[in-house]
């Protein structure tokens, strides 16, 4: 389906570790590069980590224009299946649209231990709303990534297809209706200042999922792409603590 080569540095990554698998996903217009620091950090904890590259991302904006949210849902399912074939336990970590897909995947009745979402998009992306029903222009100029640390460079496209924005909005609409079916443990990592996805998106999710274990941690020193920002180490710490606490609780329950 893709017609262009993967940009150097935007490739998927895989670190073989123990029987705890962690699927890691970037967001809309991003690449695995944006999650690599977090992925490596989790791999250092001993986990098996797979950083997937969503269809149409990390190549050319013509490729993402031809992709649909059904492709992205399938990418997640295949990533889960890959880790499940090699690991006893599987968690998912997703940022922005990756967070949307994380909750969509969690609604599918899979054997999933827990989910971690970083600034997930679910109810509103204000800059995109005007284009829900518009088909022109074909492309918009992509703004600089929303990262507080000005020294960070994120691989992304310089243009965003309006058609692709509508695919993301449709994915959000579909996933919103499925949140009440999510019951696995969930951790939301939410930037207090996010110029792309308002923090209210996370509050909406917390109020609607039916998970008995659901937590939120506020990231006070990062903007939207928090996995590359000043709180990136805190994300690794919080994610690994969540994973260990969920598995410890499960082990204690099984002993009863």
C-alpha cells in the first residue's frame, strides 16, 4: 500500500526481553522515533518492547493520505498478536492517536493486562474540528510539534492531508462509543498544558471506562508530545511502576 521508503530514523523497533510484552505506539503524523526513548527505557526494565510504525507514517504524506483508520486498527491488532505469541503478558502504551487506538484495542475482548495512554485523543482536537465536513484544501501546513523542549527534533511531515484528519476524527468517534466496554487496568499520563489535545480528553476517558484500576498522572513539564519532552523519564518510571503493580495485584488475586 505504501509507495515511499521509510524515512531514516522512523523505523519500527523491537527489543527482546522477558515474558512481559509492551506494544508502544506513536500518534498521528508521528513515527516510532517519538516513542523510542520510552521504548528503550522500558526495555531496560527487562520487558520485550515492540515500537510499531502505523501505516502511512514515516514515509511521505501521500502514503498517510491513502491510509484509513481501519489500517491503523489492524496495525495495533497485529502488533498485539506478535507480542502475545512471544510473551505471557501484554500491555499497550500509546500516545495521542496511539492512545485512541490503545483504548479501541482494549475494547476488543483481547487478553490484555493493561493500557497506558499519553495525552490520548478522544473527544476533541480543536484545530481539526473545522475540517470534519470540508474537503478543501487538500493539504494543510503542519505546525512545529508541540514540545516544550525546544532542542528536540521530531520526524514528521511538513503537510497534513485533510482526508487523514477526518480519518482520525472518525476513529475518535468510534472509540468513544466503546469506552464503556474497557475493563482492563488503565493509566493515563496527561500533560497539564497541551496545545493539541486538551486534557479534558483524558478526563472523559476516565469517567467512561469500567476499569477497576484506573489512574491518572499529571505531567507538569511537557506539552503534547510528552514522550520526547522534559517528562520522558517520568513516563518510563510511571509506566513501569504501573506494569509491575498490575501484575503483582493479579498474582496476589490468583493466590486467593
